């Protein structure tokens, strides 16, 4: 599906086999993007799609591992893994999606660089995290530079999942140039390190 270096493959494998416990509820067909039972039962009436009987608002649906996997498989063909540990290749970039239901967290992450980061490059990355890297951020872990998107699992929407993963990929691809996750940024400024800095 895609080629990985030995050290990168080892890191990804260790993360994907990590045990993640704590299933909180069994998902139903309305866990991802469908109306709550009250809405489904009232479809014959002329009510707004997000309200139940007497116009009461439905409680937001809680996303769990099974619901997230359904969502990921709808949007990404090259998806491997299960039970809160998935790997997907997007534009040649391997992205890990890891969840912890007990902690209610989802993390999408990709390796940007395995080379040491010099102080000038670190300054550029921290500045990028403030303005050009929006929902995804640069981060250091286990001596490697990562692109990371973190969000509470239960409240994730369809667009937040896909946009977050796309931003992770963009930070990998724009490393060394614009250091941006989208076309937006909060403040102007150069993301370029001083001449001679190593990529």
C-alpha cells in the first residue's frame, strides 16, 4: 500500500498494538450522523430534522470506536486496523488514528521528520503552531517530529475527523516551506528559518 522505513514502521507497529481499553457503550445505527430515535419516529410529521416531539432538541450522539471506524471507512479506502488503532495512507503520508474511549480522546498523527531539530527550526515550528498550524500542530515525541490532531472522541463530527486528518497531512507536506495546515493563518509572518538551517 505504501512504503515505510524500518524505524518508522517499528514505531507505527508499536502504537497500533498498544492496548486501549474502556468501551463505554454499544453503538447503534444512529451513532454517526443519523437522527436520534425521537426524530426517526417523527419523520412523518413536519418537524425540523434536529428536534424531537414538541420541538425538543435531541441530545447529541456520542461517537465511539465503532462509529469512528464506520466514518473512517466511508472517507478513506486505504484503512487498516481496528478497535481504536487505525492506519490510513493519504497522498503517500501514513496517518495513525488512535483512540482511548476511557479518556474520551482521539489522536490522528503522522511522522514529519526523524532528524534532530535545531533551535532555529524549533522556533519556526513553535511560531507555526501559533498561526499557520490551526487544528493540527507540530509536536515532539520519542525523538521524532510529528503532526498531530487531538480532539475529544465522543463529540467529534464527520467534518472534524476528515478536516483534522487532512490538516495532519498538510503539515507533513508543508514542512520546510509554509508550515501550514490550511490556507488560513491568524497572523502574518515568515515561516522560513535562517539560511543554512537543516530540514
